[in-house]
């Protein structure tokens, strides 16, 4: 049983595995950038000014991919590996979040 009492069966298709692969790739890229930042911080301490920008950018791309996996029924025929479809996912997710004070659930998330 789900948290809100609605049982939902998730289906895993090619788009789901694309999103999971993109999340894993982004996590690896974030880790590599943080290791490089740590090495450069010893030589150039001012480089840590860019740390919040990198973290916010990572989260800005990660959130729509997680929402894509959670609400796949709203994204029929959309594949996150295609740049146009990824842009569509990001725009749709942030529009939906902006309409509901940056909270999303199954009843408020709708593709425009």
C-alpha cells in the first residue's frame, strides 16, 4: 500500500531505463566535478564560489528526471535521451510545480 492509500503499479519501459541511466550518469559527473573541485581548492580556494551553482544545476536537472519516473503516465511517448523531449519534461515539471507552490502529487501534475 502506498503512503496516501492509492496502490499504483509502476511499469518499466525503455524511457524509464533511459532516465535511470541519465540519473546515474549525472551522479557520476557530479562526483567527478566535486573531486576536481576538491583538488583545485587546495591551489585556488576561490573556486569554491562555484560550488552552489554546480549543486543547484545538478538538482535542477535531477528533479524533473525523478518526476518523469514517478509520473510516467503523463509522459506517453517521451524519451529523456532526446534533447527536445528532455526540454519538454523539464518545462512541464517546473510549470506544474510553479502552479502548486513547488509541490507535486498525482492530482496536480498535468502535462500542458
